[in-house]
């Protein structure tokens, strides 16, 4: 395990009843269809993707002898498994609104099946490391920038902050394991290029489908505002560029992006909320 990983880090899945609205508000993020469906489209990727992450890490866990690293791997698997279950419920709400969840998730399952059949365990773990970096830098932005969920339904804001917190806690687990069992940086960079392409394609496809079902697919102004929100100055994606690019450095480690203080603040936020619910 890298010396950059916080020494006192523990990883435990949080069992939280988010009380997701049923039915889900169609445009739960400030009434904005584009922003809402951007996060909805990401949710569609998580159940199958996180099962793939778990399998890729579990394949190598027997090679780990350090008890602390074993504990972090166990926590990683627990958190990712719980994320998958929560997003299945979330995605069922989307299905109930008339979005074709099966159609949108089928390509992801086919791609994972191909990877499991044709790619080596090292390449599958490299793909997990790449996507964990992607989710980690987005998670940091979600925790740090409250503006992304301005006007959001409260339950939806909480589920995304919870997910972001746990992605931050375990952001280096797959990376540290990969560096121990393989360590090929060239393979990591290749995995990141492929992962970036498929992630952006899948999310765009999901947004397009849901806007089409809403009757907004040809709303030029909506798309223009949405693309500025993503890629304009200070946008959700454009603000991540520096952190994304760091992954390609030879000496990169996820905890070089030191957001431990932010993580601890958010941990206290959820611990306090859980205490208040327990007392009342």
C-alpha cells in the first residue's frame, strides 16, 4: 500500500435509507432536464460497472498479505456492492418514468462480458483503476462544489454526496493493488483512454435518450446551456481537466490529490445526520 494513502483511513459501507422519491421527479435537479439526465445517465452505468470493479479487485486479493490493505480491499468491495444496489433502485425509478433502462445498459453488459472473456486480469484491473480515477475526481467536485446540486431534490443530493464520499475514501484501493501485482503505467494510460471514450459515449447516449423521451432532444437552447455547464469555463468536466491529466504522469498516485480534510468534513456530515435520525 502506498505511503500516500492516509494511515488512519478506514473504509466501511454506510447503510443509509435515502428515501428516494417514488415516483422520482422527472427533472429533480433544479427543474433542469439536461443536468438531471446527466446524473441519471451516470447512474445507469454504476450497477454493472461496479460489479466489474469488484470482480477485478477480488481476483488479486489473495496476493495481498498486509492486513491493513486487506481491510481496505474488503471495505472497497462492501462499498461498491452497496453502491450497485442503491443505483439499481434509483434506475428502477427511471424505468418507471418511461426511460428504457434495459436498452441503455445492455451495451455496458456486453462490453463487460467481452472484457471478462478476452482481456487479462491485469487489463481488467487497469480498467478499474482508470474508472476509479474518473469517479474520484468527479466525486471531489461533487463534495467541494455545492453549486452542482443547487435546487436539487434533497434525497437525490444526499445519494450523490454519499456516493462521492465513499468513492473518495476508496479512491486508491484498486490503484495500490494494481501497482503491487502489475505496475505497468503504459497499460494504465491505455485503459484510461478507452475508459474515457466509453464513459463519455455512454453518458451522452443516456442524456440523448432521456431528453428524447421528454420531447427535448431538439431543444437547441437546452443543449447549449447544458454543454456550457459541462464544458464551458468552470464547467463540470472542464474544471476536472488538470486532475484528469495527472493520471498520465509516471509518478501519479490518487492521494497526490489530497482532499482528506474535505473527506473528513463530509464523513462528519453523514455521521451527524445518522445520529440525528437515530435519536429521533
